[in-house]
């Protein structure tokens, strides 16, 4: 994928052990993969592999539409006492997918965007 982060061999192994589609998960499968989700997130964060703009979507309240005016991470923090507990939650998988692969857009939309912009890494969209 064009906009996925680069993985170490260990991170690729973690990712291969994770089912990102919640519709395909049952409780046993989810609980069996949580350790890999935590390890993958910790590794990606430790080495700064997730693009800053994607982390802003997670951490900055200005990137969340609606009420309450709290970041996406802040919503998880209300009921989870650690980052690891957040990463283990089934609803976190959508954020993990976004951190790794970026927005899920149709290929045609991506191609048209690249045609207009050129090098997309030069584009920074501000929430203001």
C-alpha cells in the first residue's frame, strides 16, 4: 500500500497475527490477538513510525467532530486506565488500521488527489 507505515520484521509478525476487521472477530479471537496489538502499537510509537498527522487525529480534540470536545484517545481514556487497555479494546482496531494504512479511500479518489497534488507527503491539512 502506498501510504502504509514501514514495518520492522517483528512488527510485520505482530500485524500478521492481528485481524483488523471487527466483523470477523469473536471474543476468543479478539482476546487471543490483544497482546500483538499492544506490542505493535508500542513498537510503532517507540520508533516514531506513525505519521504525525495520523496521531493528531487520535490525540487532538480539534480533530474530533461533535461533542464532547475531547480527543478520540480521550474518549477511550474515560473507561481505560492505561494505553495497553485502550489498545486491547475491539473498537481500537479501526484506529490501528488508520495509523498503519491511512484513510480508507477509493483508489480512484487517491489517484485523482495525487494527480492534483503531486507528492502527497508535501500536503499537511490543518484542522483550523
